[in-house]
């Protein structure tokens, strides 16, 4: 039975990220959630980690492009 709120969803994943602020040395912990259509048998924790990391590599490239290249105004 699918109790998740997204059609086709099979797993919800909680991800906790820890990073240190270089200026203050303070550790910052953030929690994010992800939903996937892959079952637990199809996607192990290692595979899910790789998929999330690969996704953010692509998002980072988009961010760099979006902030570095000038935007042309719409016609």
C-alpha cells in the first residue's frame, strides 16, 4: 500500500547534512527529504546517496550558469 502523498512514490528519504562554517567554526545541520519511485529492493541507501549527490551536481552547474551569464530581457 502506498501511504506517500505523491503518485508512484515508493520511498521517502530523510537526509541530514552537516557542514562547518569556515568563519565561525560552527557546525550547521540541515535536514531535507526526498521521494523516489524506486522500491527498497531497487534502491539501497548507497544508491540513493549517489542519486542525490549526482542531482545536486547538476543543480550546482545550473546555478553557476544562471548567476554568471547575463539574462536577455523577454521580447
